C-alpha cells in the first residue's frame, strides 16, 4: 500500500476511529481487558495539543484519544534517557534495584517484568520497536516481536508499518485465543528528525509527515534560545512529532478495525523529553514530564484530567497488573494507581523521585531528584566545576550553536557553562519556573522547603537501598563526592571489560578496533599530540551508495577511564576523507586521551564503531 493511499485511508476513517459504541461496553469492562501500550520516543509532554502545545496541529490523532481518556497533569518518568527509563516502567523497580542503570544488559535478573507476568497469566504478548530497551536483556521471550513482516524489517518511521504490526499482533492473539498485551513503541520524534527543505533531509527519508512545520512558526522552549539554527532544528522536531501522530493513528486504526477497541485498555506516554539541550539526559521538569493518558472502556470518563495526584513510571507495572487482575510479585518499588483510574482518590501521592546514572556511552554522571507539583530539587554529585557531563544532546545543531554563541553572549555563556558543569544542588519553583532557569538553592525564603525535600530524598534513599545514600549523607564534602564518582566510573569500566565490549574497554590496546562493518571508516591521528593545543583527526570513509548521506560522531575522551569530553558530528557520503579538530585542555586527567567514532544517527543503531587505544599526551 503506497504512503499517499494509506494516509488517505486514515483520513477517511479517522472520524470514526475513537467512536465507542455503548453496546457491550459495560459487559466488556467486567472481563480481563486487552492491553495496548503505545509509547513515543523523545517527545516532550507539551509538544501535544492536549497538553498545552503552543504550536497548533502537532497531534490531532493523539488529541482525539485524549478527548476519550483520563489524562494526568502531574505524571513523570524516572529517567531522562531511554534504556533505563523503559526498564523502570516495565519492571516496577528503580534503576539501582533493577540494576539497569544505563545502556547495558542484565542477564542474571532475579525479578519478573511485564512480559513474564502477562504471559504467565494467560496474555499473548507482542512488542514493536525498542525491543532491546524494554527488558533487562535481549532477545527476551515475547510471544512475538513485530518488527518484521514476511521476514522483512519494517522502517521504524513508517506509519503504515505500525498498522501492520498492530494488526498482526491482534490477529495472532486471536489464533491463540488469548487477550493481548501489545507494546507499540513509535520511534518518532527520536532523531533523526524528518528534515525537509533546502538541501534535503539530513538522512534520506521517504516517510513524509502529513504536516510539515517551518522555522518561523515553531515555539521556542524557555530553556533554549531564539536563533535561526534552533528554529530550524525545532521545525524538524515538530514535523517528527506530527509523524509520530501519523503512526499513532495507524496503530489505533488497526485496533478499531479488529473489533477489539471496546475491550482494550490503552496506556499512552512518552519515555522522556525532547532530544535537545536541558531536556533529554537530564532530570529537569521538561526532561521527565510525560503525556500520560489512559482509556479504559466502561471505566474511564473521556476528557477528564487528574490535576491532584502525582504518578510516575515506576507505578506503571503494578497498575497494569491490577487492571489485568494479576497478583503483584514481591519487590516492586512502584504502587498501583488503578484506583485513580477508577475515579478514586489516593493519599500520599504528592511527590515523585527521579534517578539518573549513566548515558548510552557508559559515562557516569549520576543524579537524584525529588519533585512536587510546585518544587524540584536536584542533587548532582558528579559536578565539581571541571567535569563535563556527557549528555545525549551535544551532537545537536542547537548545542553547537549554543557553544558558538557562548563566545560572545554572556547570557548564553552562563547557560552553556551550566549545561556542561552544573552545580551540586539545584532548587526550582516549577509551578512558576517550569523551564528551571532560576536556581533557588541559596534563597533564604526557600530554606524550609529545601530542608523538607532533602529529607524526603534521604528517606527514599534509605527505604530503597540507593547506593548513593552514603555520599548524600556527606553531600557537602567534595572529597566524598569525588571518591563516589570515581568508584562508579571504575565499576562501569570493569563491567564493560568483563562483558568483553572491546570498543568501550579502556584496557584494550593496539590499533583502533571496530564492530559491524569495518570498511566504512577509519581513524587517523597526528604523530604529535600536545596538551593545550588543537588536534585534527582524519577520517577516511567509503560508504556504499545505498547508505546515502550518514553522520559520523567523533568523540574525544580523557583519563584512564576514557570519559567523554567533547563530541563533533560531520556528514559524509561516498568515498573521501573528512577532518575534525578538537581543542585539548591544558590539563588532561591522567595525561591520557582517546578517540572513538561511529557511523549513524544514534550509537545504539550504529553501522560501525571504531576506537583508538589510550594515548599518552605530551
């Protein structure tokens, strides 16, 4: 089916997509419902019209679901990056208890997750997208992985493919004569964004959204700054939000056509905020606020909004178990909010805890946070004034523009410094300052609230067995904080060594190593490397024509643990050589650096990764 024909088909039936007939709804609600979980990737809550987006028409189909659902105004995920965030959702455990603190697999888990519990209790389970991110290890024994049709892998940005995946999952559940628990993980608006315009798309992409936004019409988040470069990237982001909405419409169309809509509990959310500075890979308000909505035919009342209770991702699993009538396993950190879905009230739902440990490149920058409806308190023990946080957004056009403007604009220079180094403690009035621009940690009139939030976080650490507790108890001692971070970095390096991940292994010697196709790129370094000087890395490349234009991410790492200091992104195609220049600091930890590079938009789906050995600097 061609994309244009498919889009027309959606438009013809979309008016009927969310119309629920009254016949049979009350009866269906008394039985075990099917469960359809739909997630979007890297989408900020306020990018949807139903959650206050300032740009019209970003999400007409998701907004229709919102009109039929119960929405939660104060819902947050635990983590600002994908792999650990999704594992919290479907394990019901905080990262330090599930042991999935970063982008690595935990094969010796001793607890059940969503897939296990649903299968063991008579559900047919299927998943589309984010397969390796949604369980402690991969491959995991789902009944069906819906990424392929007839042996052909479907494009993760194609709307029709989500219709086909959902339809197949429902059809297979019928053959098994079981209710279904399907998790449909829509890839957009995760990078690469859809980028139409002068110069074409950043990556060749035939999956065109039904609405494309332009730089002059997009709103600028308060945590960013107004600039043509930023506007262009935001236009690509919002166009990708609209494409996510197209994929969502296709998913719900398959459900509607199956005749199972009236028997299906729908949970919709985003795994964390937009992939731009001060959102993704952080614990700020817009990093974790998620557009959570629930539709349960015969139970929820359409168009209602819970403006009272705070719920979080760690609560999703126990809630789904209650919906399905399944007994809770021991050891869950979250608690069910099924009572709220049924229209009740729950006490002590006035704060949520957030936790961050490690990024996709295995860099440890641990943080903890506690948020109420009014305040957000953050603890960043890695911050020592010199260490640079390894975020997932430093390869964006917006970040590169921020870094460039910081040289001449003092206001942006302050933001750039905060982005890189942060401070040990932060306190924000998110009710009045949701963009987290004014740190109130030293404000005399906020000391009582600060003490209360510190106490809440301390109690949570004690209750859940957080390994950060000892350092938090001595949070004012820089030596204690630094010792903790170095110990966590060492543990991370040893874990990678033990699992044989040669490219992440700081002890690996010899020539640059690689994985996957070793004939795409190489790294060439100058003979002399001096601290305080610039260094130019040459990258010979030879890409097959079918790969078109690709990104090469080049990373400068420092210290014996090879912690990321800087990353640059270049675009290449065909055969040739590009050069990337880094400025080396005058003082380099351990007098050691290294370089790594990968081909592709994201490390987790790279075409090739190469890394040098540790190099001593003159």
